[in-house]
C-alpha cells in the first residue's frame, strides 16, 4: 500500500513539474501568437515605488480584440490589482480600456482605492527634504471616459469622475499644519465633468513603433459639496511621437502640460511632479503646484519578442499661475528592462530605475519602479 501511495505521489509531482515546465517554456517562447485570440493571465501582483515600498497581492489581466478579423482593431485590456505593501499601503485598482469594432468608440474606466502613509514637503518647485512631514491618506477615485471617432484618426469624448480624499497628520507642528498656503487639510470631495479631443495615428495602443498621439482634456468641477471643497477647472495636454530608427529600436518622445484653475485649490489637487510614468526618480508629490510641464524621450530596444531594454531622460517643473520661467527645470534619466507577457499585443512588465537632481545637503533623488505596460 505504501508503494501504491508513493507511485501516486510521484505521478502528481511529475505531472505538476511537467505543467510548470510547459508554462515556463510558453512564458519564455520567442514566438508571437498570430491568432489574435483573447488572453487571460491571473498572476501574483507585485510592484515597487518609493512612495509605497514593495507591494504584494493578486491580480489579473484580460486582453482581447472585439473584432479578431480586423487587424486594425486595437486590443481591449482589463486589469485588476489588489495589493498590500511594506509601507502598510492597501491598494485596489480596476481599470478597463475598450475599443469597439472599427475602433469607432473608445471607453476608459478606472476605479481606485488607496490607504497609505506618504510624505508631504510643501508647495512649489523648491521644497526641501528638511520640511518632510509624514501624513496618512485615504483616497477613492473613479473615472469614466467615452470617445467617438468623429474624423479619421480623431476622437471626441466626454468624461465623468469623482474623488474623495482624507488626510491625517502624523507629525503635528510640521509644515503641513503651519503652512498658510495649504487649503482643505482634512481632505474633501470633488466631482468632474469634462470633454476631450484626441488624434491618434499610432500603430499600437500598447507598444507603438511609429505614429503620433495627442490628447487635450478639459474638466470642470461644479460646487456640489460646498465649504473648502474644490470648485474650478483643469486642463491636461499630452503629446507623444514614436519613430522606428533602426530594426528593433524605437524612439519615443512625450510632452505634457497640466494646469488647474481656481481661487482656492486644495493641496491634494495640485499638479504633482514624479511618478512611474513621467519624471521617474522623483517622489510623487515632492514638488506640487498649480501647473506642471514636463517632457521625456525614451530609446526602446526590443532585442527579442519577449525582452527589451530602455534608456530614458527628461526634464520638468511645477509652477504657480503666471509664474513660468525656464529656471528650476529638473532633470531625470535612467534605464529599464521589459518582459512582454503577451508579445503579440505588446503587453509588458517593466522595471525602471530613475535618477533625479542632487540638492545641497540631500541625497540624490532616485526611484525604482515595477509596473505594468509602457510608461507612455
């Protein structure tokens, strides 16, 4: 009987090992799936940024084409992510990006919840490490965009969104409680309605190798909630260009300008410099103000269908309304690696290390990121 159990155990282990080896071979295969079939990937979720530390959890990605026969139909992607981090961050994200037949309509949905500590440094382009003030924040955000193809390669859309922010000061007496510029310290709510216009000639919405993308959005927040809650508007402009400069080598360029306009803008709605997409290497919110302007370039070398490397550099700054100058532009640069878990659709996991400026009496600002999809 013991031998019988041993045979069963060996068979199970062998079968499990065979399945694991088959999965590993599939994940490392250099072949593209040309059938355009849907892909579903449940996976352990992990990530890292200097704001959250290491994140661990579970997630899933579902990618498909609404019209598999139309090779011009863009891929639709849905992602779910739930994590907890070493800095005691609880995070939930559900995001959808869907293209209908003929790319006639484009829908974007985003729901996020985050509960985490973070560091506040004040307002402006010249904050210092010595003013660091530790806070706890709880954020809920939801956004829905719907766009329609109105002209060749052009999309006109409408959007709705809602945000709720709550903050607790963990170090009373610091800059957070004493700076008179800070409005609505405890947090508040804001509801957005808006419109957008975009022009898109990229050959892929996940990993473009040529083409142009430009999008301008306008959002208005009516005075629904009263008190110190935000009432005003914001404009976002995002321009991107992609150029194949050699076999397997792509140059990507991006420029953004974000502005928020109001008599009294809460500190948490001010534009923030630094994240895993733009100005990598800077702590998100280290610099914040009414306006953000930034640009970056990235060289992408995809030496295999499954793997690639990148080098990037950029510059940017934040500034208050009517106070723009070329002084104070901050640099960033870095390197990264890519693993394409769905080579045909260009879906990737990326690891980036970004480096920023070195201020007197401070360590050079830098950050390491593990994220899904390209930075832009």
